[in-house]
């Protein structure tokens, strides 16, 4: 649903996901006078403490999402593990920000890499691999150590392997519980000074606003501390904001292109197979297999830190 009118308090914000990010978002919204409805599988999720209502439902439960939409003036999501079908089902009914297309990109690490590189932002060297020989070739090209990551799912260091010798790729698919041929992201592990994150907001009129960068510290792949504003030089902070703005502009352009496709798919709804084929064809044109995209994360020592409209962390092992 498209709307350009400001959504003022005491409107209700619906949040898909009730974790710690949902709780922080909800706390800020509460302070501004908004009401909150949260969907989460756990009725006692962190965001329940500040929500007016919690809808207990899984992240792929369309029925639960429809109840959330019915109770909300605008909906957002706090994590990328929400099913795309859920957002697609409620978008015609209520404004969803950031929306379906950013979700589709941020859910898939391969699409992320293509997206961010398409915005002109540097990312760690990477390859898509689908077999032991291709993984061995990637190790030779990228160097060791590297990370093999599932494109979809996994967080806090899960769903990925640290590879320190070429022989370790031989059983990588088994250790990741995937069949041979399943696509994986092979990414060079970077020795970086620190990881920076920036939260960027983009309005429908194209204006953007960025929070100061924060510096993150991880322990065994899990974020344990964020310091904001980050103790970094002004030049690095400016570069981070510039990279974030470039990505937010690309989000808008991508949305405009795919909205045209959505209209075509509606015409083809009588033939779902044709609709899926049309969508796949356009995506293959937008994201050629030999090109690259990401949501931002970047070491200050070798790359420009960037960010994305919700949370952008560029880390060597995201």
C-alpha cells in the first residue's frame, strides 16, 4: 500500500519480530507517543514488555501477519528472517517499511553482496560456490582463511564455517546440513581494525537521515558491545554516511523497477508458473550471476563502512 502522508502519534506501529531490536524500536516509538503491536512466536519475547499487544505467531504465519496488519497503521520488521510471503500478503493492506524488495535482498547473502556492490560500495572478496571443486577454486582465488556461509538463515556466527585449509571444504555441505550443489557464499576473512554500523532512514520524498556510526565488538561471532558515536575520525564517518546514502538511493530505484514487474505479475496471476518465470527473468537481469550486491558492513582498515536502512553492519564474517 502506497501512502505519502505522515503517520503521526498516536498511530499504531506493527512490528514483525519481538526481539531486542523490536524492543529498542518500541521504546523509541513509545517515547514519541505511538502504540505498538508485535508479532512473535514467543508470547514473552523482549518486545512484549513495551507492546500494547503481542500476536503469538511464527514469522511465516500469514494469518497472524494479517491480524497484525489489521491492528496497525504501519508495519515494519525487526529482522530479515520474516517470510517474504508474509510481507507480500500485508503490503496491499497497510504501509510496510522498508517493504518487500529490501527484505528479499537482505534475506539472501548472495543478493546482498550484489546489491551493495551495485551501489558502488566495497565488500570483502567473495564467490558463489555450489560444489567442492568450486569451493576449492574459491579458496585458491580468495586465499585462506575464508568463510563458507549459507545464503539464507543463520546469524550470530551460525550457518557458516571458518575454513583454514583447502581440505576443510570437502565436507562443508555435510557440516552445514545441505546437499551437494546447494549454493554457498565463500568470502575472504578480513583482518580489520573494527566494525562500524550506521542506521539510515529514507523518507518517501527521497530525503535521508543518518545516525552517527557505532563501533561494534563481537565475541565468538556474537555482538556484545556497540559504542555510539564511534571513536573514529570524521573522514571515516563521512565515508560511512556516503555509502549508506548510496544504498538507500539504490533501494528506491530497485523498488520502482520491481513495482512495474509486480503490476505485470498481477496480470499473469491466472498462470502462476508464468508469473514466477517472469519474476525470475527480471531478477536475473537485475542481478546477473557474475555480478555482486550486500547490506553494509565494513572494516575501517581496508574498506569504507556502510549501512542500510535498518541496521547495516559490515563485518568480515557476517
